[in-house]
C-alpha cells in the first residue's frame, strides 16, 4: 500500500471513532466528558530557556554503520518536538543518547545546562528521576503485573508509602483509559493496551522531560487521540518538555510545536508544522507529500 493510501485508510478509521476521553487536573487524573476530537491548545510562545536539551556535533556509529553524523539540535524548555524520519534513520538511537542508554562517539549533549555525554550510571540516576522514556517496544516486565510495572520507576527513584504508589498507579491507568487492570500481566493484554501501559509508566513519576518512542504505534484512533491529548496536557499543565518520535505524521503535526526531520544522520530541518509543510527543501518536501495529500482530501 502506498503512503497516501495508508493515510486515506486512517481518515476512514477516524470518521467512525467513538467518543471517550480523559484528562488531568493539578496532577490528579480525572475522567471527563467524552470527546472525540484532538483537544486544541494555543501553541505556547517560547520565552523560556533555549537549549534546554542540546546536541552539538553528535555522532554515533555501530561498527561501519554511521547512524548519527555530526548532528546539532536544540530543544526549548516546555516544548514538544516531534521527531520524524524514515525507518532506520536513527531516531531511537538519538533519544537513547539523551537518557544515557547509549553514549555518543563524538559531540556534546546538554540537559538543563549540564554536559552529560560522559556521565556514568551513578551520575545519570538523579537525571532519570525527572526524565522518562517510553520505549518503542514498551519494555514491560512480563513477569510483573501491570501494577508492579507502573510502580517500578516510583520504587526505583522515590521513597513513598504503598498507598501513594497505589493511588498514582490507579490515576495513570484511568488516564490511559485502562482502569482496574492492575493485577493483569502484560501477556494477557492486547498490543495497544501494552502500549498504553508503557505510556502510563512513563508519566507516573510526573517527569519534567519525557521521550516518547512511538507512543501511538498500533493504537486505534480513540487511543491515539487520548495519548496525543495527554501529551499536550502534560505540556500545558505541568510544563513538560517532550520529544515524540512517530511515523504518524498527523499526530506529529498535532502534538509538536516544532517538527524535526532526521535524514542521513542529520537534522534535515526543524520548524513549526506549517513551516515544514511550506519548506522548499526537496527532502523535506518529499517526506511530507503523503501528508499534504491527506490534508487535501480532508479539505
Ligand atoms: N545497539 C545497536 N547495535 C547495533 N546497531 C544498532 C543498535 N541500535 C540501533 N542500531 C542500528 O542503528 C540504525 C538506526 O536504528 P534506530 O532504531 O535508531 O532507527 P529508527 O529511526 O528508530 O527506526 P524505526 O523508525 O524503524 O524505529 C539501524 O540500522 C539499527 O540497526
Ligand atoms: Mg525507532
């Protein structure tokens, strides 16, 4: 199926979706009136810290495979950056370097002004308390219940009473529309449910930085909207800074204040969604061609 046909199939799914939605207030997650459309927030005007997350001249190879090549990227505090690019271009590798799971071969990485690329495990620990990642393959522990999976980062990084852990787990489960499944195991859940458990685990610590690797892959249109709205609410209510990797360009455009296209180891362009669509750079233009066709069909 061509990319444009995939988008048309997606549009048809969206037209028939039902109405469910949840949100949060003051850190509490509360179910709200049903809502089928993406929530609209005014795009923030960034007066805050430039280079809150910054990569300068970063390279990463695996043997002869040069994945990231002298890459520069700067992300503002409180911004949501959508990171797009063809499969295998190094999107996951890039964000793994931001949380210390991979070390760059060259270049520098700053998080909140601290140069981190040479940090050891001990030095990464306090950063991981306020930075979390949703892994592309979810990385749930199969031998642990949903409850223990979500509680894991709370136990690892914080000391809190069991009742508080229990409350937080219930709250995030409600937020991803899976209340009451605390005592099931990942193997008993569908792929989309596992993805949402991964999202719940990524946000349960109320992190300041969240790196989402394909948060909506395999999700139905309702869940895709719920997760997209959740990312935006975390940004607008808690000031969370996020990078969202996705192949779903509609989500990328809706959720991202800016969109970065990764191509041949470098950032080919980074701009607002409208800016990317208007780009005359041939690589960027071609990449968004399918998306433009979809928007024309939608009118
Ligand atoms: N730990 C590793 N060891 C060796 N090669 C790796 C490792 N991690 C990633 N790679 C290689 O780096 C390249 C980029 O991988 P990466 O997972 O970042 O791609 P991606 O852009 O996230 O792709 P996708 O959209 O399919 O998830 C791939 O060729 C992959 O095989
Ligand atoms: Mg990936």
